[in-house]
């Protein structure tokens, strides 16, 4: 696979001085796709022509085989690859699996008929082009799923359609990533932009008569002209299982060096279950930033210069209708189930001093464990959300507790920031609630 993890591994191997042969197997007619940019290309904020790249892997001394991995024989150390001209066998000393993930299509009545005929997954360059073509003359759209991709898709559709509805079975948007209070801020902003939400409801039937016509939501039939299914992704582990590689709920099980249970086989990216930087439990991050670092960690191990991957903090950011929202570590409520006693502090304030004419508001929430004073996560909504969450994610990853973090120095200039940053104020608030 030649996604973020695979490309990172190739470049890291060469930069680290590895001079052995490298073979890349990937089914795409081009080299690298930037799927995170697809909703923004649909919205008109990104150049669609730049999402698919040809990297000339030969310049790195890499042989590329256009095909798909079908099976692995870890005894003979060979893989079988299905190519347009037939099945070929490729031998290896070390094998890195970066097989990615596949969109989850929910088992709704009629959905298989409507997929790619008015209802799309928006997961690759082909589906993005299909959505763009299908938008012509349409007025009403629906998105199934209110995760980051679902909300990005809704924001993109709203730039083309008169009305967009988002259907989410959970009670609030970005479930699992944000607590309800921060999620509500995000939803209200999108509602101000004209996006309608049906939360706590599930789509049941898909209506199709040669074209997608709408959904049944609860007891209601609602007509829509175009739809996007954004109900998550499942790790591609089929080939790994043929070699006896241990896989779990989140994908291929790996250690801090991205090694699997089979000697010589590694995994990175969306197909891999990695380790949580919060509590060491298996997690599936499905984030390009994490995939890049995992690919590099696997490459260093293969090259004989191992560098430990510390785990994923689940650090994410998205931009919706012009507003940033970011988070790391998951939800505060979920920390209870992981054996923590979470303390949360939230602050909403201006980013710059009050006397600055151009200013904006930021809400920041910090979550910590009462007993250990360990930082468990944070969430933010507003301009500069990502930069604050990046600071927290670094602290979480490398074990900086709340006491030490509260003394972190941040850059100050009235035109950019305040002396006492909102993030640090939220951290101080959490410390006061802990006491001691």
C-alpha cells in the first residue's frame, strides 16, 4: 500500500541509509492519494487535480507493482499479488502492510442498489468525481453519519445545494471525539450555516427507482436527491489473516515498533491497531498524521535503527464552514470506563487581548485524572483550536502531567495571542478542581 504510511516508510528507509531493494505493491493507477482533501475539493477549497500524485518511485530506487495483495506465505516469505496480467509472486525479507481501510456501508434496505447511483461514499478520487457530476441540478442532499468526514461532506454539499440534512444515530455530532458540550458548539455553528440535523435517529430504508430518492428516518420518509454515506471505515486485514497475523477489533495488532506477531511482518496506517498514548490500550487512529509516524517507525525497525513509536493520542482537527474544531484523547466521559476519575475544566475567551479590534473567540476544554494528575485529553472549537490541541497531544504522548504543563511557555504578541493563553487558563482550572 502506498498511502501516508507506505510513502513515509519508503522515504524513511532511504533517508536512514537503507540500500536494499524496495518493492511497493499498490492497486492505484497513480501513486499517492490525499483522501483528507476530498471534501475540501468538493467544497472548492482545494484543487482536485492535486489530490492524486505521481511520485516517480523509481527515483528512490523503488520498484512498483500495480496490483493488489491477495495472500501472504510467511514460511516461504512470499506474497501473491493480483495484477492486470495475472497473479505474480514476490519474495521479501521484511513485509510492511499498509493496506488501509474500506468504507463501512451499513446494512440498510436498498442501499446496495443506490450506491454510486446518487448515494456515494466519498472515499476516493472516483467517488469524489461522481459526486461532483451528480450535484448538477440538485437542490437537496443528505449525509448519513456525523463524524468528521460526514460533517466535512455536509459542509461541502451546502456550498452546492439549497438544503443538507445530517442523520446520526448518536445524540450529538462527532461522537467519540468530542464531549456533548463542545459538540453542541460545532453543531450550532453548522446550523447557522443552514445544515439540518436529525440526531438520535437512524436511517432505515434507502429509496431507489433507478436513482437514489431518499431515506426513511424513524417513521418518516424524507426525499433527497443526492446522499453521502459516511459511516466509518473498516481495516483491510484479509491478507494479513492468511499469514496468521493476529488481528483485533481495530486491525492488525502491533507493538511500539509496528511489529506483528510474525517475525519480519510489520503493519502501519489504517489497517493497524496501535497503542493509545493515554493508557496503552489498543486503538485504531485512522489518521494520516499517525499513519505517517507509524510508517516511519516500521522503516527504522526494518533498517536496524529502531525508534519507538510512543502511541497515538488520537489528535484530530477539522474545519467546518470556516471554523476549526480539534480534539485529542477522546471524550471525558469515556475516561471513567478506562479506570480514570476524570476532572474537566472549560473556558471560553477571546484569543487576543480585549483591546485588539480584530479578535475571535475560542472554547477550550482540558481533561485530567484526579488521582495521577495525568492529562487525558482536550477539545477546542474556534480559531487556533488545532495549535492548542497539538500542545496537549505532545504533553500526553510524553507523560507531562497537568502541573508541569500549566507552566508551559507560549508565544505572546497582542496581534496574535494573549499573555495567558486560553489553553493554559483551562489547564489551571482543571488543577483547581483537582486541588492539592
